[in-house]
């Protein structure tokens, strides 16, 4: 996108999101992937957590999300987490519940036993001593195994992510991008793509970074893997306004990567706080004082900011927006640390769309 068009786009986007209406400002674009990452939901349910709809009535959380407009659920999968949650068996269990509700399924391969994000990409313990060549086989076999297990039980994933927020690679150090050398990472991504298509050719392969903050960084990454012959179906970005800049900048990044790579773009993660308070002894991941776009840390502010992000994504030409962990409210025993899930707290308790008693934000809506 030329600089003059960037200025125009920035001016336009500032006018578009700053409205309380969820009605698309550009009817030519539609969000077809209206998503929610519900990776911690099974643990909450197993602990007896209750979820309440807008009327204050206890209801199935998937039904509550569907009623709010969501049609696509995302599940992370960890190789061998200490907690036993988000492993293959639990993902298979949760996938059944998701598909039974008529929802689509996105599987987020972390290729780790724990959290993988831009600052850490730890290999699974079982792979930690493996060479790059061995990890190529590991990625293929693991990706294929999880995908085919899901397929065998009638819950074939509609989409998968090969890695989670892999801004500078995954499976470090073997798959880390060092000195602009994308070849090692590319060799792993190609195996994940091949394994997915061998499992089910119609399953879309996403490559996910947290580069919504910087068009230069997005170009560096996706140009780098493209030059190495990596194939993917969807360009996926994370956007948290507290970390990733303005809505105008988000618009520009989406529009540019869509045009540059000719692939659908999805915001695979976003969220906003509903309170400045903290429910437990674990600090909030995003402090409640860090607000955006004049929106308060309240139910109204949370819903409006989510609408702003959806409007911006839609108007820039994206096809989907996923809210990250909307159901992860303050349930004792559902902590962030897989090595101490019962003893650690929840840093997301002010970012979920359910309050600390499980009542949904009545203003939240996913809009096509």
C-alpha cells in the first residue's frame, strides 16, 4: 500500500470503528469466521463451573457463545502438559462437544508442553534433544496423528495453526529465525502443512504471528517464509490494543498482508478488559489501567472495543476475528501454569466475557 493510501486508510478507519453500531460500514466485506478460543473451558466445566446467559439463567457455554454470534471454536494442543489439559485426549473430548453444537473447529498446535508465544517457543521435552531433521519428522508425525485422531471420531478440524505466535520461529533453537535465515523454520512449517493436507485436504492451514503491530515485521516474516517456498492458506495475526497499537495501524497491516500474499486474513486473538480489578493472587496479564480508544474497563467498554476491532478487521478485508479465552473466568483450580494448574491463579480473569460468577457480558456480539 502506498504511503498516500496509508494516510487515507488511517483517516477512514478512525471514522469507522468509533461507532457503537456493530453494523458493517462496508457491506462488501463479511466476517465469516466468528471465533472464540475456549481452550480452558473443559477444565472449568470439570471443576463444576457454571455459565449464565444474558437472562441470568444457567446454560451451556457453547450455546451462550453461539447466541452471541460465534460460529468457530479454537483449541490449543500441547504435546505432554503436566496438567493433563490441552493434551491430545482432552482436545479430542472437547472437539466432540464443539462439533456436536454445529460449530467449526480450529486446532492451534503449539508444538510444546506449555505456552508458546513470541517470547518463548520451548520444544516438547520428548523432542528437546532432537536435531532439526528429527524435528521435521516430529512435526509431521505429531500433526498427522492429532489431525487423523480428530478425523477418526468425526471431528475433522476445519483449520489448523502450524505454530502459535511464531514471530521469530518455533521449536527453538532449531526452528528459530537467526540472522534472517528462514530455512530451518520453513522446513518445519512445510512438514506441518504436508501432514495436515495428508490428513484432510480441505483443512485450512494458518500461519500465525503477533505482528498486527507492525507491517514491517509482518512483511519480514511472511516474505521470509514465502521466499523459502512455504505454503499456507490463511494469514493469522494477534491484536491486543494495549500491546499492538492503534486501530488505524491494524487496518493498514491487515490490508497490506491481504494484498501482498493474496490470502484470507484472520485476527486469531483479541480481547479487552471488563474490570480493573483482580480476582485472585495472580497479577492480571493486562492491567486494568491500560485502556484503549476511550473505552472504560467495563462491560460496555469491553463490548464496544470488540466491536471496533471487528469493524476494523472487516473494513480492511479480513474474514474472521477470534476472542481469546472468553470463558476463562475466575474459577479456582483453573490456573495459568500447567505445572501447577490447581495452585496458580488466572491472569485473564479481567479479560473474559464472563464475570467472576460466570455471568456473560450481555453486550458482547460477534457480527458477520
